């Protein structure tokens, strides 16, 4: 961390701009605010909140003293880091730290690393002995404020009372929750054995998950940050167990045994040796390349002896490289056999559970032979009865269908008769229109007969 980095961060904050109003606000923030708890509670709250955001933002980028991301070192280095132009160092820091500790935003490192859960630990500490637990008035009581510092004390006394190392609880909680999810995805998506990928020591934890936590592939998690994260994951989230410098994840699907065994310790040692060998192999390969380059340079200038010496050294390095590679192959073989054995154990445990489950099911009274025969007999009778019912329904449907067929035939015959009558009627009418009707012929005959022979025609 350098002054330039923190200066660049501060310059992005509005209050550090050249604006006159912003500078006036910054001057207020840098002044001693201890008396404003009583005279201006709202302003006091706003100032503490502003400093909280600044300190957390700088910590997340590793810009505060120590380069930690989860821990705040309240000492003279912090004041010098926050020094700004003619304003100097912020006199408000003692009041800000005291209020953040009381509100639970900050927690002393000693208390945080204790056995009790960080959410249930008392906020009192030796550095906060100056706190008064009774409310001072209605305004302060409603806003959760207390007399964190005695305004009658000198600035130096108040500063010395808050010096120490604190943990940003909100950052730890958020980062731990994200890390727990990412760890499950990391282990679940690996091609290697879950059994091996769930075991780490503190160094491998920092290397593996530093880039994950800080979203920077080039960053290794600081040792103190790693200790804080591991403590929270173990005690508060109960995602890991720690023993004998071994970190063992016990997330869903990996909770084989909630304790570190001797096998776990041995595996971590093997993995560490493997990591060391990989580093050595890379280093030896680099040295061989360097020997080749330098040997060529010496040959160009005619220094054959120096070139020959380098080539001999290169062959020695090559022999050592072969040994390291063979050692890696042997350890890889051992790890592969361990993975196989671990997988076999899981398979056998699954078989054991399956066998016990199946045995418990087949011993159920419902599956006893006599009960099965009785049940099947009842089922057969029920099926026969159902078949008889189906046959009866089928016969009834056939009878109803025959009646409907007879009715349909009668209707068809009736229609045929009506059609024949209509045709006969039309034929007779056509014939009469051509020859005349019988009544007309009779009337015409009688009119031609003599009167004495005429017969009265009907009117």
C-alpha cells in the first residue's frame, strides 16, 4: 500500500474535491465531533456513517495500514494514512471508532477470535471501558447512541482508549456467505476427488480462495484476513472444522465426519508436498532455460569454458528435475489410490444403507407370503366381478342397439311408402290433364242425348 493509492481513493469521494461547499463539509468531518452527540445528534450520526463508508471502502481495496481487507488497525499509521492537506489528521476518529464499536459495526479482534459467536458476544472490551450504559436523553436513546467518550477528557486520552485492532463485521459476514457458496461450487465442479478438495491448511486456503474472495486472481489472502474468515466459517456458519492446522469443509455433500482425522492430516501433508514439488519443477525448468540462454551468450563471445560449465550445470539440473518429476508421479499415484479408496468407501456406505433399507422394507408385514396370497386372491375376485359387470353392460348395450336398428328400418320403410304414393299421385294428375276427366265426358254425353233420356246431373 502506498500514499498514492489511498490518495487516489480519497480523491474519488465528493468531499475531497476542490468544491468550496465540499471542503467546508470535509473540514467539519475532520474536526473533533465528540460534543455533537449532545448538541447535534443527527449530525453526529451522519458523520459516523460517512466515516464508516470511507473506512470500509478503503479496507475492501486493501488501502489501509497492514493491507488487510477485513481488519482495521487503529493506530498512528491510520491517522497518517487519512491525513489530508491543511486539515491534517482527522480528530473525529476516536469518536467514530467508539460509536462503531458500540453499534456492533466493529468488534475488537480479541473478542472476535474468542470462543463465543460474534453475534452474541458482549460489545464491551477493555478498550471500551469508558462507555456509559444509561441513555443520556430522549434523542440519543432513540438513535441508539451512548456517551462513547467523555468530552471532558483530552483528545490524547480518548485516542489511546480506542487504539487497537478491530474486525469489520459487516464485511466479514457478507464475504463469508459468498465464500461459502463459492466453495461449494468450486468443490462440486472440480474433476478431482471431493475428499481431497475439501482439505486445506491455512497457506493453501489463502492461495486457493484469496482470488475468489477478493475477485482478483493475482491476490493472495492476507494471513490475518484468512484467520478471521476461517474463524467465522467455523464458529458462526459451521461450514468447516479446524484441528492440527487442517481446515476441513463440512458443507452439504461433504459432511462425512465432523472432525479432523489422522488420514486428513496425512492428506494435507501430501498435498503440501505436491505443491512444493510443482514449484520446484517450475523453478528447475526456468533455470534450464536460463542456462541455455547464457551458454549461447558465452559462445558468441568465445568463452567456451563458461559455456561448457553452464551446460554441465544444466545437465545436473535436468537430473534433479527428473527426480522431482518421478517423485510427483509417485505422490500422484498415491493420491489417486487414496481417491479410489475414498470413493469405494462412499460406494460401500451407499450399498450398506441401501441393503438395510431394502431389508426393512421386505420385512414389512404387508410383504409376508400369506398376506400377499390373500391380497392377490382378493384382487383376482375383484377382477372377475368387474369382468362380469363389464359383460352385463355390454349385453345391455347390444340390446339397446338392436331396438334402435328396428326403429331405424321402420322409419326408412315409411319414407319409401310416402315416396311411392307421391309418385303415383303425380302420374295420375298428368294423365287426367291429357284425356279429360270422367265427369266431363259424362256431362258431354248427357247433353247430346234426347231430353227423355237425360238423367239429372249433380249440381
